[in-house]
C-alpha cells in the first residue's frame, strides 16, 4: 500500500469508515456503473464455464452414484467417484488443512484473485444478479433515480419483475445446493412424493432460498465486507511482493483534470473518478489496498478505457505488487513463499499417500463386554467377539473370519455374514483355542477378514484365557 505522503487525499478518511456506511451509521447504497472491457469479458466467459460446472455436476454419475456428493446428514461423501465415510474423516481434516495452506500461499502471491474471479458470492452477485439489474433498472444513474422516485406503475413493474427473477434464481441455486447434499435423485423425489413426506427438506430448501435472496437483493457487497473474514486475513497474508489490483501512484500523481491540447503537468491520473464509480464496494483504489477490494478488475477496465481516450499509456491501474510499482521490480519468490510451498508440498504428499492407501473396508473386532472366557470340552477355551464391518464400495460381498497366527476355530453367531454395498453390519462370533496354544492371560490374535478367498482387512485383538496358563 502507498505511504500516506504518496496518496492524494491527506485526510485518509477511507481508513475510518467503509464506503457502504454513512457518517450516521446508516446503510449507504452502492450504485456502481456498468463495467465493461477486456477483463470484464474474460470474467464473463469464465462465469459461463463456472455456471455450467456448478449446475451440471450433480447430474453426472459414475457407476450409478453422483460424481460429487457432500451428504452431511448421512455423513457420506463422494469425491470424483470415491466414497468417503466418517471413518475417513481424518483424510478430510488433512485435506482441509492443505486447502487452508494453499489459500494462504495463493493469497501471499496473488492477493484476492479468487475473490474477483471464482468466489460464488462475487460470481453470482456481479456476473448474474447485477447484470439482470442493469437490464431491468438501467445503469447507475437510472437506478438512483428509480430508488428515489415515488411508487408509480413503472417502479412497481420493475421492482416486481426483478423480485420474481431474483427469487427464482435463488430457488434454483438452493435446489442445486440440495442436489450436492442429498443427491439429484432425492431432490426429484421431493417433488414427486407428497409434501408432508418431505416437509423437513422443503423447509430447509425455503430457508436456503430466503438466505440467498436476502444476500443478493439487499445484503450484497456487505457479505464480502462484513461477513467474509478473507478480506481481513489479507492484512496478515499480503506483503509488498503480493500481486493485487493496484494504482500506480508513482506514475499517476499529482492528479489533474484533463484538458485537450493543454500541456500536461503532473501525473497521468486525470481525476475522472470513474474507478470509484465503477467499484461494486464503493472504494477508491487510488488509496491503496483496502479490505473492501475484491479484485474484480472493474477499475482496471474503466481506467484503461479512459487512458486510451486521452492518449495516455494503459495500466495506470493494473495487477502489480507494491514493490513492483514503487521500485519497478518484478515479482520475487520470497522466503515466506518458499516456506508456505514446502509445507504445502509435504501436506499434499501425505494427503495423496492417505488417499492411495485408503482401504475400501473397515473392520473393528472387540471382545464382548462383560464376558470372560468360557471353558469348553476337548481342552478348549472360547471368547465371544463383536465385529463391526464397513463396506465403502457399491458391491455386496460375503465375509469370512479367519485366525491366521494360531490354530483356531471360528463360529459365527447366526447366519452367514453378507456385507451390503455402502453398508455397515455388526456381527458376533466365537473363537475357540486349545489351552496349549494360549500364551499367558492374554493371547494376541491376528484375524484376517476374507471375501471370496481374498483378504480385505487384517485386525489384531486379544483372546482372554485362564490365569493358570503360562507358557
């Protein structure tokens, strides 16, 4: 950020309040000019790809299951066809840690690039709802006039149309979000089955719709300024080598009004104020990096357009770092960046290893609580065990229990164990050992869980015997 002496406004009033709140503490509505330009067009193309992925991903299936599912109520997660259950939560925990480090590293280098180009709030607000608003209400001046005008037929018509469109899109977003949570098939069943059967789901759907509508109709940029912590984190993560949307104050100051055919005195900034008028959060980028800035690049486009019109070089506002502007230096891979990268690579490697070695089955075998060993005929001792099996695959499999390190006999309590696809089963079985094979009070057993002759899991447990056994 430029030093105080480098900034045109010596009062630094922007540091004392945010642009969306007036001196009396009331909401100050932002009516940004309709953006245009090369970067805005690129963001539009990216938005189309973004929306196609967002709205079609729930419909893509792999082997009968969604390709992507975050089913929190059932604690079932599917990422690119791989099913994860609560037993795999530590992998998710590490994955979240990797993501946080990645965000930190990315912000250190590229600032809030994610906010301007890929954040759902920015994409939907600026590239969908704001465009609809421009289409219905007109550009900034028309919007201001409409807001201050009395409630006549024209205002009621425009407000009603915008209300219905905003509400419909919010409802569509909520249905898509539900498709990511419970699956698109379950969402379809909600509309096929009677309302009372899915009353709870519909209530949740309406709540989400109300939240989205509230954000995009009224709350708007406040979500980025007040609610989202990312803007405040950048104060910790950014340094003078971070790439941000920045004003070249070295080239731009001192500001002056442009007059045709007049000898230019001072910097290239002609103080047209368009960079402020086009900003969706109402800031003046010439004051330096601020927490309200989402790096949407609207100020870059409008400034480049003005520079071209007056015959000056483009890039007065551009992607650059503080050192890049002040010292005309290129981006450097600093020690902090190297440290973040090293930590990220280690965490990423561990995450990949965990995913690669992750088993499709989980098994827990414990001695039945409250029971001691049982004396059996033929010099045998038996213990009752409980077993819990988790099948993370979609196939139903038969299960066989085998003691591998000591000669033993296994007797299943009840029917043959059949483990359903994506199922969990609890079963009980007896293990019989000869007294001569026992080693002390507790004998360690290595138990193999087999299916169709193939070992799917190995579990260790203890077999309890008499005190008198001692080998």
